[in-house]
C-alpha cells in the first residue's frame, strides 16, 4: 500500500478512535453526567457513581472501552442515551433521514443555481461567472440562514421559520445550504468552459455541422471529470453547514442532534451522530471518485486529465480597499467604547447618535461589541493561520503523508471537528481555534508539496548537489525560502475564511462563550429578539458579509495581478499545480 493510503487509513483510525474514546477524553466524570440525567435530586455518593460506572463499563479502562464500543458499533448497536435512556440507533437513523432530505433539496438548489451561472457561458461561448458567483460561494450558510429567517420569515411572513412538518418547511433551509454550494460549483464550471470551448475539437465539430446542444453537452463532459472531486467537497460542505442551518430553523436532523448531544454531554448519542456525519462525508468523496471514473471511461481512467487554468475573476483594486476601510473604521470606532457595560434601561434601543448600531438585549452597545469582537476573532484567526502554515510547510516535504491525511481532513467540516473538540475540552475560543486549525491546513500543505517537488527537480539544485553543497544548506538556503514565501501569502489570503469558520462555531455555541463579544456569538444572541430589534442581528450579519466580500475581492485582485496564478491548490479541482512563487486562488472553505 502507498504512503498516502497508509496515512489515510491511519488518520481515519485516529478519528474513529477519538470518537470511541469520547467518554474517557471528555475530562468529566461520565457517571456524574448520567446520574444528573437520571435523577437531578439524587446525591452523588461514591457508591452511586461506582454503580453507574460498572453499569456503563466505564471502569474497564480506555482500550477495553474502545474495543467494546467498536465491536458493538460494527453490530449496529450504538448504545443507550445517557439522557433519555433510549437506544441511540433509532435517533441517529431518524435524524439522518431528515438531514439527507434537506441535503438532497439543497444539492438540487445548488445544481439549479450552477446551471443558471453556466448557461450564459454556453450560449455566448465566453464569459465567466465572475465575482457574483464567488461572492455567493463565500457567504457562510449560517449567515444566509439568519438573513433568510429575518427577511422571509419575520418581515414578509411568507414561509415557516422553524420545524419540520411539510415541504414548505424545507424551502428556507435548502436555500441557505444550496446557494453557497451553487455559487462555488457554478463558478468552477463556468470559469473552465471558455477555455474548453476554444479548443480545436470544438471548431472542428462546428465546422462539421454539429448542433449547439451536442457541442455544449460534449464540452460539459470534457469539463466535469476534473471538477467532480470539488462537487464531492461541496457535498461535504453541506454536511457541515447543515448543523448551523438545522439549528437556525429547528430542523430535527443529524447535525442538530449531534450539537444537542455535545452540549448535554450525551456521549453515546454524540458518538453515533458523529459517526453518521463522518460516513456521509466519506461517502460523498467516494461517490465523487466513482463518478469521475465513469465519466473518464476506461481509456482515460488512469490519466491525469486536467483543464486549462480558469480565467481569474476581475476586480477593481479599490474594492478590497473600500471594504477593508469600512471594516477598519467600524472596528476602530467600536474599540473606543465599552463592550461589557450593561444598562437595562436602554435595552433594544434603535440606532441613534448615542448608540450608532443600537443596543442588545442587555442594553450593551452593539457597535462596541462589534469592534471588540472583530479584534479577538481576527487575532484568533491569525494564530490559526500561523499554526496551519507551519504544519503545511512541514508536511510539504512528506507529500504522501500530506495527501492521505488531507483526504480525511477534507471529509471533516469545521463544525464536526468543533463538536468533537467541544465534547472533549468544552466549548470555548481555544477549542474552536483548535478545531479550525485541525482541518485548515490541507490546501496549504498541497501547495507546499507541489512547490517542494518542483524546486527539488530544478536544474539549479541539481547543479548545487553536483558541486557538493550539503543537504541542510540546500534546504535552508534554497528550498525553504522558495516555498515559504508563496505559501505564506496563500495563508494570508485564507485568513478571512478562517475568521468566518470561527464565527460559525461561535454562532452554534461551540466557540467563544458569553459575555465575549464574538461576531458569531453576537448573531446567535440576537436571534432571540430578532423581531423586536432586527438591527442587533443585521450589524454582525453585515460585518460578516463584508468580511466574506473582502476575502473574495482580495483573492480576485491577487490572482488578477500580472504574474499571479489562478490555478488550483491540489484540493481536487483538477487544475494544474501552481508553479513556484505563484499563489493559487482562494476557494470556498466549508471553511
């Protein structure tokens, strides 16, 4: 078996082991949790706790507990809920059915939106999805869900905003999940089509009288195989986004079940839910690989079919400057105010000169909390980016290990990792940062691996070795400087996306905890009184939208500069690898 295959199996085994050892890793006494769930008034005596440990098999040690759990899981026995006392498997199956229905509807929305972005390119034979599709792809699902709830559910009252009682309850959650995925898929296909339509075979077909429909179908068949892995990544993104969307709309899916189990420390239910979510992610990746093989056919199955580099999204250099200036002014203004001052007589005030963005449910100034929350969020995102950069530079010299580990990391959205970390260490800023760091390194590591391979194969280094230069001198003087610069700039481009991932964990209660003024947490807190004070929700929502716009416009400007590269980073887009000293484009990160 190859190094990548061994790394893939090792990482998968590690993830499954972490799930199985959650009762031991949590740092809390599971017996006390069960006792409180069964009888809140019973005294936690040593005898009562010992009896519960013996009943649950918690006194057998971690390895024995892991083996017993794994053997039961293989037989379809996921244990008994610590809170309700019922079997876990029916709850997992029920939540999984709901989530699969929601994800199927969301994928349908994504495909329809992608078709709407691709059809104009097929008709004109040129053009691109452009900045609009990139902006749609960058909008976090939890933000879109909140805005949809506010506009369609509260202001217009045209669609239900919570529950799961009929097809009409599916509309808003499916839109919130499907629009970002559709923007990503539409942009990928529409950006690759113009170059394909300029290929020689298209001209020959048209000269032979082949109709536009057949040419378009053949062009799509030429485009899709290298992009199918990215379709699988979009499906994985739906898995992670479903947790926040199900929370916003109170949908009883597997994501909301896992989140509730993590918060209540119902570890058997959490283990079953996370296993189901992990299986969904792995199944999406395997299905994408199978579809790609079928599209390629036997003749090209082992070929590295790639697409021409997509044309970069054009943006005026003033766009990121303006967006950045708006954010900086707002943050700076807020930093001059006290984010923790409580004034119950000024609850839910509308924007005024005294409170430019109004007040929240405790009378705290929204502008102050927005400014201080940005400072902590961006600072944490910078630390996560630095850790991801160091890890990617190290793994860049082990491409087989990096590839295998990245396959497993790509199947785990930040929300799922955040749930596991929160179950083990408790919710908080540190846990959210760790969760995002664990899955934010694959694109950087792929970029570093490509650069290392190309630099090591260069004629210059061959000459250096022939002259007797020691390996350590070549590594420190030539290889590392050539790799570190481009990968560092790539990491900076992903900084806003990491901040959005941290905000998503704060939104569902796995990140910063009250009274911290974190943007995702601000948006979550404002949902309780969104009908009375919509400005309290709009302020962090607009700030997050500006952050997403800044990420897209900065990446677009970086890749449109002379000498920059718009090629992929090795995350399965099928594009050629970037050449040394060039930065790849910023893609949506399920983030």
